[in-house]
C-alpha cells in the first residue's frame, strides 16, 4: 500500500500516474505480473490523495490457494487494509475528513490500518493475535494484560509514524476482533 499525492486527473489518467509513480518509489512494485488497485481520494491542497495497492500474482495465488483447495470460488480479493477502508466508509457518523485507525485482532493475526476518506495511508499486518502471541502465554487476565500492552505499543508506534510521514492526526480508532478481544483491548 502506498499513499500518493497526485495532480487532479481523470480516473484512467490517475491510474496510469499512480502506477508510474509507484514504480519510481524506493519500495517499488512486486515483479510483474501483478494485481493492483488505485483508489482516488479527496483533494488536499490542490492535489488528489491517491491510494495504490499491489501484490505479485504469485503471492496472491499462495494466499488464496487454501480457499481454492477447499472448493471456495473466489471472484475478487481485497487486502485487509482495503477491507478496513470499506468498513470505515460505512460509518456514516464519521466526519468526511476524519482520519481513522482500524485495529483488527484475530486469533493468529493483527492488522492496523489508517484511512483518510477511502485512501489507505498506512497498513501493517502482524503475524500474531490474541491466541498466538508468545508473550501472552500466561493464563487469565495477566496474559490478556500482556497482550493488550503489546497491542497498545504497536498502535502507538503506528500512529506516531503516520503523524510524522503523512502530517495527519488520527481522530478515531475502530477496534474489531473475535469474542473477548474488543472488550479486552478497549477495557469495555
């Protein structure tokens, strides 16, 4: 995922510009062939905020293969960050210019995404969750406290990075996860 600031352009032109700019960045693009998506955001200071996501066809195939092997027919695929952006878009009570962080915790993985409008500004996937975090091996509330402390540190680090790199402050944090996770993380 990359967040770009591009001149206002027609959608097709914006896609070409975003792909060209993404190839020129230090992180570059996955080796072709690839699957990618361009998301046009709002105008900011006379420039179009634009999100770009790309994955190599090989990595995409590896990630969905277990589902295909199980007989699931797949029409489209979205990254966790793009799914988070869609979730934020459904929250009609948010101000239109809100910068929102989404923390999604599952048993074996955690994802943090920061979204401005429909554009992903930051995305990070962590290979541990509320049941697989080696630091949370203690039983009961002590283990949960260790896990929540780790989540809080990762979220704090991510929000500082976004503030420094994107020059925006997160105004809301949405938390989602399995049973017990939301209550433990939010203290509710």
